[in-house]
C-alpha cells in the first residue's frame, strides 16, 4: 500500500466467525476485530466490506484516541460511522457503496442518513446522554445522526478544513481520553483560522443544536407566485401625457412579473442555507439565508417568471429530515416521468422475453 508509513495504521487481526457464531461478528477490540462475511454473497452487496471498514475505524476512536463510548458514545460510534461512509464512498463510489446489483445502487451514507431521518421520533433524545440513558433509537441517534451532522459540518466547512480538524483532533488527543468539548474546541480553533469567523465567533451554535439539542432540521419551499404587471412604453411629459405628434398614448406594453418565493423553516435547527431560484428564460439566482426566522420571502421583478426554486442545491445540509419539500416547481418537468416510464417498460419487456424463452 502506497500509504503505509504515511498514516499510523494499527496492527490488526480480522477474524470472520463461522455461520453458527454470526452473533459475534462485527465487534471491535484493540488490534482485533471480527468481520461478517457469508459464503456466496454477491459482490455487489458490500456487507463484509462495510463491517470491516467500520470495525477497523474503531481502532482509531475507541482504541488510539480512547474516547469513552459509555459516557459519550457519539465520539466513538458516531465518528466511526462517519468514517465508514467516507471509506466506502472513496473505495466503491458514491451512492453505490452499499449495494451495486442489477442496476440498483445504494450508498452507504444514504442508508446511514435514512436511518436517522426515518426515525418515528428523531427528537426523542440528543447525542449528549450517557449511552445507558438514551431512551430509544440508540443506533440511529448515536451512529447515524452523528455521521449525518458530521457530514453536514464537512459540507459546510469544506473537506479540506474538515480533514485538518480530524487530523488535529487525532494527533493532539491520542491516548488522552478526550471529551466532546475537546473536539468542539478543535473545531472552533480550525474554523476561526480558516474562515475568518465566517460562521460567527465559534461553532458552538452548531453543536448546541446538533449534539446537545433535540430539534430537527427541515426547510421547505412553500410558495411560488408570479403576478403579471404591465408598464406603458413611450415618451411622456410632466403631465404624463404622451408627447408624440398625435398626442396618443403608446399602447405598447412591456410584460413584467412581480414574483416571490417563500421559504419556511419547519424544524428547530437553524442553519445557513442556499436557495436556487430559476426563471423561465433560464436565468438563475443563488440566494443565501441565515435560516434564523421562520419564514423568508425573496422578491423579484423580472421580464420572466419564476418557474422553480430549490433549497440547498449542493446538498450540504444532510441533516434536513425531509428533502422532498426542498423544491417546488410550477411547470412540471415531464422528462423525469418519461425516464422512469421507459425504465419500467424496459424491465417489463425483458421479463416477457425471458418467459418467451421458456415456452
């Protein structure tokens, strides 16, 4: 491996338990982890790879960094889940790192996020209680919520800054039993250095909501309205009387639209977001909003009307629990329907051909 010697790889033994002992699979110990492989499992299903990546990553956060999984489980299981998704995406490709079989692609991070956002009550607990005090949904809150807000943080700050944060945290706190506050202090230090306080004096506001709070993040486009207005064109005097030779008002009208797009914050978490506004003539405007108020109205006067709006077009806010309401269109796009109709007919055709070969 070209990276040997570049990073502090632990000396590890990976053991795959037999089928009758699968209950012992997927467990981490310092320098020893158990995998979870099954005979004849299709290569496109990455279960063995995911378990191996996850348990090996534990040797950094549970092992060498030595955080306390019982008192602050998000520092161990959450960080490990975050790096598992990064390892899988880097190795097998985004959005297909969990499953890539028969044309069906599923990403490891997408499945991780869905575990959290798909909870019946994602506000049941914060990440802050001791492990034994989390009332319900331990796996979704400790593993998947943490990985989701860490990914959100990375996308907000940029991968370069996030890499510096993680490297600094590991090198400074190895074998010293850090707490969550120690990690947050590292984040504040690096962000202040790299972003000139772009996000405020520190990032405590982010962690107060995501780690120590129980709220959810949900932004949605509620309304797009276009009102046609007309303005008379021509040359007028001070009395607004047409100043042409025939003393007639120029009847030519130039179309204008007064448009507004209404964005609503349906959740309690307040994060800065971007909103992409698209006009019928192809023009686009990328707006920014600090997300503090419940409602934000963007107003425009343009020769073309607004046809759609999309919150978070770069998918930075992975914490948003409902991305289906992040966009609104007033003129339906038939291309998508045609695409999936063609796919459906393609599979029907293949099924019928398969049956035809049997008879």
